[in-house]
């Protein structure tokens, strides 16, 4: 099977993108595993399908390194917005993209007709335990202890269309995420597994973040994770509502604004790396 693809990244969070307006993909879970391999495949954090939609300008489907399908991906949706803008699928200042966590509206930032960045209305941060989900009582799980990797962490659970566990630490650079990350991802409190963000507060408008994503491991950036971090920081009093917060990730910088009604707007870059053609018969 010959497949055309585009390699793109948002703040270093790279995926293999396939235009399903022009091609039919029968088994994206298996292809995600094959294509994402950085030694025997194309290399990436997963696979994204850009599909036709009856309710939006396009539909996005995202698959992780392990083949599992994700409900939402903040970095990928900006890249999808760039793709449909650059390829005249929807060349307009505001585009809509359907995801498993709902329809998202994206404002395109352009200069002289060239895509520069995108601001995505990510919807409202959800703190209700049953909707995240997390096995916990009460109306929220904010700055509460979780035992993992041999120590106690103060964590805030929040959903941005997928589950996140945000913990604030004094230092993120020296954390052994290969050891710590899986213990959070598969923690018994999270029935659907969880993405985990480790956050150092630089000041009231700047956060430093590392992330362990369920199904993918540590990635250079996570858009929904940065939104979860900003929402958790506001809920915990580290940052202010209605104020842009710069989130410094290993692969770049995203800017997130959490409003008092819970809505989060995320803005950041999206870059095309290259186009390619791959023969699946050549993969093993």
C-alpha cells in the first residue's frame, strides 16, 4: 500500500499526517505503530488523520505510539489547521475541526497570506472527578496527595478532553520520567490512564513543563497538557485567570489563557517538516 503523508510538528510534538480527503486508511492503529518508529519507520509521536467532516471544515483523528486513539491533541489540531489552510481545504481566518472531544474553533494567525500560528479554543477545563475520570470523591481533586514512585505528590486532576494529572515541583529537569511517568499513567486512581504534567512555577505568568503522555511516553510538548497546567495553576493560585501564561516545554513555547468560566485558549506554532511517500510493504 502506497501512502502519501506529511510530517509536521507543533513545538516539537511531531506526528505523521495523512490527508484522508484523498486517501482511505483502513487500519490507522497498526500504521501508527509502524510509522512512528524512529528507526524503522518515519518517526513521530503518533499518527493523525485529516478527514472530511459533515459538521466542521475537517475531522481530526489522532493515534498514539502504541496504536491507541486519543480524544484530543492540542499540538496536532494546530497542525491540522495549518494543513487545511495551506492546502486550500479551508483557507479562511477561522476554521473548525471536529475531534472525539467535540468541535474546536481555531483562529489562524497569518502574515502576507502565510500561516504563522494558531489560537485554539480548547473548551472548558473540567475538574469534576467522574468526568476526568479519577476515582475520587468530592467536587474536585485539586492539590491533593497521590502516592507514586515511592513518594507523595500533590496533584490536580483536570480534563481537557482527555485526562491530566498536574503536579507542581521545585525542579523538572532532574526528574526521571522514564521511571515516574508510567507509575502515574497506570495509577489505579485513573481508570482510563492519564497524561501527567510536572510543572515548575517560574513566576505568575511563566511555567516550565515536562510531560508524560499516556500511550506515548515523554514528548517534547503537549498542547492539552499545557492547557491543563495553566488551568491547574489558576485553580491553585499560582497564576491569574484571564491572563496569558507562557508554558515552556522541551520543544518550544505555548501560550495559554484560562478564563474564569474555565475556557482555555491555547496559541502556538505549527510547522511542516516534509512531504513523503511510503510503501507499507517495506516496513517490518
